[in-house]
C-alpha cells in the first residue's frame, strides 16, 4: 500500500491537469542508482500491466510494479515547499538511510 | 628492480603486457548505459563504441570497491575490473537492478591486453584508449584462445616501434615510478576516492547522483580527505614493505603502500595523514632511512600532470 497526503494529491492533480493528462495515473518506480543506492521515479501513465499493483489515494490512481513495490510498501508521499525548493517527499518506513536531498534511499 | 629498458619504453615508446589480474564484466540491455551512470563515479554520458571512461564503483559508504575501465561497445558495455573483485561486484551491481533492462555477466573467456607509453596508439589502432600510467595507453579485449598469439603480435609490433614486452615486476615497479596507484595495493575499500589522488581522472563532480556520491561530495565541499597518497624518494638500500610507517621528527604521519628499487634509487607511494602535508620536506624517515616527499599523486606524472 502506498499513500499520497492531501497536499501531494492536490499537487499531482495540478500538474496532471496543467500537462493535459487528465485521467492518467501516477507511476511510482524504484530505480537503481542515486547517492544511497535506490532512487524514486514518478511520472504519469495511462497503461498498467498484470505485474502492477494499483492503489487509489485521494482520487489519484497509483501504479507500482511488483519489484518496486517491495521497496516502497507503506510509503507516504508528501509535497513540501521551503526556501530551498519544493518537491515530493517520500516517507518510506523501509529506508534505513536517505541522501541529503531525499531523492534516494538505502534499505 | 625494474630493468631500465622497460621503464624507458613506457616513458618514450611503448610496452606491451597481458593484464592477468583484470577481468571483464559485460553489461547489456536497453537501460545499460543510463543504469551504469548511476553506479560509477565518472561521467559515462555519450560513451560510444571505441570510447572508454575510467572510474570507481563505490560502496554505499563511499569507499572504493573497485576501479573500472568502462569500454563502449556496439552490443554491450564491458567493464575491465580487478579479477579479485568480480564476484563482489556482480553481487553489488545486481542489487541495484530493479526493473531496468540490464543484464550483468562475467565473461571469463575474454582477456585483456594493453600497450602503455606515448606510442601505444601506433601499436594497433583497434581497441580502446586506456592510459594507465599517464603516458598514453591502449587496451584490447581478446578471446582467451587468442591471448598468446595476439600478445606475440602486439609485442613484435611494439618492438618495431622501439619498445617491447613488460613483465609483471616491471609493471608493478612502473606504477611506483610513474606515481600511479594500483587497486588492491595502494587503494581499495579502505580508501575514499579523493584519498587515491586519482580524482582528476576518475571522478566527475558534475554528472549527478551515483551510489556513494554523497560521501564524495561531502569530502570535496566540506573538508579534506583523512589521508592522501604521496610520491616518495627514499635514501635506503631495500624498498620498504607495505605499511611501513612514514615518520617525521619521531611522529608517525602515514604509511607506505608500495615501493620499488629503480635505477636512481628507491621510490614509493604512501599515505600522508591530513594536517601533515605541508612543510619544508625535511625530517622524513621511512624504514629508518631519510626520505623526501615528491608531491601528491594528484599532481604527478601518473595522471599525466608532469614528466617522470
């Protein structure tokens, strides 16, 4: 299971609408690399496969492939704004270590 | 002791040898290059068949797990890595293949030959650039069955250019003479990348994230490495063993990693601890003999910064 905070869901809708991608879901993927070993990857997609897990959070369909799912189980995605920038923040209970910018993690 | 002709060949013409302590790992798949970019310290962007890039694979904590020459190919990328690290590297690299289209495989049937020296490119035009001593170099990958015939062919070609074959002892001594550290001897998983002195040829500070990068950036931006490799000349009779302490005015400030007896005396590589790099150059003792620091590896001929 993977959740968006209300603030993150609003931002996802805003971006999706701005890019004319209404109806598409949010693909959450884990890829190898990044300072701490694994990195998160987010993009819109309208296709799923039988290898995907599908969730709906605050009206946003979320697609996670079975390999990535084992690394992000229980993760909450927030959206934060600050003086040093804004972006989606992953709160992953499986991450034992994250890099300074928060975009990569180790398990 | 390295015979004079061999070091002369490496300095002025070219010397040829089989790299029997190196092995090939193949990386293939549609995502191979992009994925590998997230694993290596140097920038692989735009690497094409016939191009090569030198860099490190780091542990998660930012220490050097292996050095690698990344060789661009038409169908797959080859990594020229230390033979002793193949199993550990495959395990480490495979751990970070999630859903990417990437396949990793040890290719034990492939062997490596190299020519080093300013005329290395004239020995044979195929292969990849691979400057391993700072004086120019070329690398060839051949099937094991072709190793000896190809070594013979390249050696004869090298002789026609005024060079010749390099044996294992001369190759080891040449690293000390040129000031080019070797993986497993002068650095390894006990060293941070900047400690090796190879940062100018092995690390990109603009390429973006890779495994272990955070430690590298912190060392670069917030302070100095805990120790740094230097080149040494020693007024002794025998080359000191590895781990021989480097002393200054009775205080241990570092230790030797490798040494060689050359025609003009004993040369060595050894770490100097942070805070002891500066000074007049006087008062150093290694293995009971007076010694002179010649400068950090990073500023020396082993990475092409000055003449030997």
